[in-house]
C-alpha cells in the first residue's frame, strides 16, 4: 500500500496513472485503444485490487473487462457478462456504472442503458438482471435524457444490503428496502424546470445527473440535477435545495469528501444550452457545511477562457485525493481537499470517468 492508482475512462480507451507517495503521476500507455470506456471501478475489497472497465466495442457491443494485476493483463467472461433476458426484448447499449457493494463481499452492481440494474456475485465477472426494477410500473413512461435512458448511479447502504438507491436520466431517484424486489420513486422536492408550470414537481420524470453519499451518514444524500443541487436527510424521502448560492446550479458531477460527510464538490456549468464552466474559468466549488455555503477553488487550474465540461462520473473525492477530468482531455488532482490543483495528464481523449484508490 502507499501508491495511488488512477483509472481514467475516455472516449478512446482506458488510461492508468500511478503515483508513489506525493510524487507525480506517470500515465501508462492506453488500454483498449479507440474503444469507449464509459465506466470504471477499482475494487479494493478482495485479497488483491480488481480494476473493472465498462467498454463499448462499437460494432461488437458493450462488455465488462477486469484486471487482477493492476492492469498488466485483462480478462473477459467467456459469455457476455451483461445480457438482457430474451423475454425482455431489450439489448444492452452501454454500461454506465460499475459499483462494488459496500456491504456484500464479491457483489458488484452495474447500471446500464436502457435503464436497468444488474447484480454480480463474482466481483463483476457475470451479472443478472434485477427484475424488480425492470418490471416497475413507471418504467414504460420513463423518457431518455440527452445521453439516453441510462441508469448511471448506484448507491448502496454500508450497513444494510437490502437498502439501495439508483438514479436514472431522465426518470429520477428510486430506492428499495427489500434488496431490489420492489422500488419506489423518491423525488419529493426536486423541481424539474424543463416541465410546464404546475407540473414541475412530478412523482418521477426528473433528470437527475448524479447522486452521492458518505458511508458515515448513509441517510444523507446529495444530488446534482438538471438545474438544481439538493440534499436529502432521509435517504431520498424528501429533498431540499442547497444550490441557491452557487453561481449556477447546473452541472453533472457531485462528490463527497471521504472523511467529512458535510464536505462535497461540484463543477458548475452555465446552463444546459451552454455547457461551459461558469465565467469560462475552470473552478471546483466546495461546501464544508452540507451546502449552506460554497467556495470556489482554482489554484493550479486554467484561469480561462475554458470551454470544456466535466461529466457525471469524471470527478471523484477519494482517500487518495480529489480528481477530475474534462471533455478536452485534461485531468487534474488535489491532495489538499481541493485548495490547490496539479496536472495529472493532458491531451487525452474526452474523459468520461475517473476513479482513484490507494493500492
């Protein structure tokens, strides 16, 4: 232990970067060159870390690859790891999320497009469809967001494997208390400004961009919406706006500090039709009081003009530091909670996902 591994999924391959102690990161040659890598995970629960990558083969379709030797070799299940049952009539388009369970050894969850949740009990080698969500009565009315009908967030409860939450664009946040057999929409208080007046607080139909939780306070959730940043103190039972003092409440990622449950990070953009950083400056906003106040941090980041956004899974706060990647292929890190930043990589393809771990 003591080294930091950074997994960077891009539009054209996976890049691994490594750092020893507080030293600089060395970016290794691309893996899966020219292949889209929309989701990555570093699972440190087992005897050795496992890197998981949700890749898109293009003509050959999506799949999940894994490495148990920190990226030296990669494997794939003999049969396609994620497949919809024939009776569903659906075909897998993309793997948007790979999330190790915080409470069940060897369990990994996958969020997919068209919006569906899959469960693996062998650390991500093979998966089965969670039919309770797939057969939910709301599902025929779910509408795709700009990126498609994607299940992009999985929130597992650290103390109770039967309690989970998921987010779908553009359906909203759903939760279960029985391990996925049944689900309920949990969007009370979230405004959908793109809907007509008088219909902006529906039971479902919100365009949730990302949800985050700290394991020390699992009842508290943070949510970045398509306009709006929210907090829930009852695992989605109700939501309260915490983005009113931000220069813009439109954005994609939201991440919680690994040690401080009241500290979180967002990357505001001007608007849905102008998806560029506020003021054309690259700045990460942090709150240390659960959203009561926000402060901008940009030391070491480009001052402007900057035009590249940060996508929903391209910002992570981890025990190794805070890291994010941009749509113009820049990756930055911070080892002082976002107070200052350093460059990890430049001139990569469009960054889709960033995950860091101490290995």
